[in-house]
C-alpha cells in the first residue's frame, strides 16, 4: 500500500515536515539547557517536537564571532542522535558571515537540520548563502530565511520559490523599525502585531508565499515571554487566522503553549484517523463518512491533520502510527 503522503500530497508536499516550534538561544548556558530540554521532551513525546536553533547573530559578542561559532559547533556535535539542531548565522553582508558558514557548516554540517540566514533581502542573498554552504561542503543543508524589511516582503514569493529554501520566518521588530516610525511601537506588541494593517499584511504575504511554493511559514517571536497565556493566544491566532504552521520560541516556557496552539484538537484528530484509515481501505477512492462525501481533496486535509498531530506529540492510534 502506498504511503498517504505519496498518494495525497504530491507536488503540494511541503519542503520537509518541520516541528511546529523553533526555539532560539545564543548564550552558552541557555543553549545547553535548550538541548537538554529537547532531549527530555523527545523522550516524553516519542518524537522531536521542537527544533533548537543556536544563535550566532545575536549570541556572539562583537569581536568574538569565531569563538562563538566554535562553541556552537561543539554543542551541536554533542547533541543526541534524535536531536534537531540548527544555527542562525550572521547576515550575508556581515563581515562574519563567510567565517560563520566555514566554521559551523564546515565542521558540523552533517549534524545540523538547517541553516537560518537573517535579513535576507533578495534571491541573490539566498544564492550567496547557498554558494557559501557549497564551498563548506554542506550543500545538502536546507536554508531558512528571515524576512525583516518591506522590500523583502515584496520579494517573498521569489525567495520562497528558491529550491534550497525550506522555510520563511517573519522578523517583526526589524520590520517595524524599518518603517522609520510610521508603525507605532504597539505594532511590535502581542496585540498590535495582529491588528496593525501593515504588519498583518506582511505576515499574510509571507504565509501565502510559503503555501504557494510548498514551504513552511514560521511566525516570529512574542517578546512578552513571561505571559504564557498571551503567548498561547498569539500562537493560536498565527495558526488559525494567518496560516502559519510553525513559530519561534525565545524562552523555554513558550515551547509547550506553542505546541498546544498548533496541535489539532482531539476531536479533529479522531475524525482524521477514521477518514484516512477508511480511505486507505478503499484504495483512496471516494467514500461516504457520516453521510458526507469524502474524496482525495478532503483526504489531503485530514492527512495533514495527522501530520500535525504527530509533529506536536499527540497520541495516535496504532492503525495510523505505522505511517510515521
């Protein structure tokens, strides 16, 4: 029997099925704790439910970029077999960019799941990053990009179309500050970023570009990290209203609320299990389920529900677990 992903998704398959949470840390103690927490939650859920991205851009002290990159390599190489570890390097126009790639990708490329490139403005920036990765012997590494300016938002569809790009993230604070005061500071807050028209438009452009190209849209940070209830509301809005399938975390307390917000409900997961198993028995021909016609269009949706349930550590029955 063919795998549902092969039957249902085809050209619409995303460029990799990524965990719904991407956790960032750049200070040594926090990077070590993040990797330990990832290992503990992988054991708890039976799957790696969030990525850990070790941060060179904001984590490295000025003048100490090479030493910080070497530290990141050492930590990545210590991570367990099931770990998903990425690295955010400096922007392509930063003096430390080539050095970051040479050290990080050159020495730990086989251990990493992707490289995050910040402040990408164009396809040419993506090409430069890919050339650096190729030169470091890490041509297999997917590239994630951070969109942080109005011009980059304008080019989001072209950037998402690049074959090496796996995911686009939205850099809220840089985007707001790039408007020279035209967007008030509230636009960076937990409420304003979901109401200011220019910010919402940018988020929708990025999500739409990703879905058009089969890539993963990743929602940016919520800086009010102590308010987990507000974080949960924001994550829910990003997932339900704006079409994001992944979100950044900058504090360990944000990880579980993000997982919960992006997970399908128990009822939806149960319905998806029943429909997909019935469809598989029917060799993916149309079926009647509770008096309603279901066919490959709806099968595709319900299979994606199961994919999301698995990526968020939800319990799945034995009859579907074999597909994972």
